[in-house]
């Protein structure tokens, strides 16, 4: 009787496992459209110290430029990248808050949240991951209002010290 029960339980879980593996997306795979490249200049970083949430690190944003197919301009001095480093030092969450100004004088607020991870992947190999999702707040009566109504992702690259480059794509 116990063997029959165990066999029944095993078969039930096996069928759930098979069903879970056969799931496929019903929606179309999203596409990405390049929007802009931001070339950001950074000030001297400082550490607030250990907080109840982790080690707080701040990197001032001092300026820069951006350019893409539909917009270009400058990055306004005065923003910052607020980072929270995990106790093991492998994971950092970031939130960069700053503003940009288009070549024709329109100010746009940016809040970019992301994750930096360096450690081991599932197979034990060293890995580095750094991605973020900027949100834009453009005036709703401007030609840049389309930035308010989409999801964006970005990937960084590093050049000269004191700078970071962010390539931004819109999820379509």
C-alpha cells in the first residue's frame, strides 16, 4: 500500500515536471531598438560607510553628452550614482539619478536602476554582469514625450578613468 502511494506521488510530480518543461512563450519575443549613447563624466566617488542595508557608495555625475538617432544633447552636472554593495562584495545595486538637456533646450529627468554582479555562475566559472533600466521623464508636451511610454535597458562600457558609456535600447 505504501509502495503504491509513493509510486502515485512520484508519477504526479513527474508529470508536473514534464508539463513545466513544455511551456513555451505565447507572446512574441521583444525586440530592442537603439535609442542613444550617453558618455558620462564622473566626479570623485565617496563612501558613506556601512548602513543597515549594506555599504553605501556615491559617484557624482558631473556632465557629459548623449546622442542617438532621435535626440542629442548634454548631461547636467549635479546627479549621482547611488550604489549599495552587498556584505560579500559580489553584488551592487545602483540607482543613478540625473537630468539631461537636449540640443533644443528640453530637460529630461533620468532614473537608472541596475545590478552589478561579479562572482561565479552556475557552473563555477567567473562571471560579470552589469545591466540597468533607465526611466525617462520628459515633458508630456514635447517631441520627446515618447520616452515616457516605453521600457528601456542599458549596458555600460568603460573608457578613460572618470567616465562611463551607457548604450540605451528601447524594448519594442
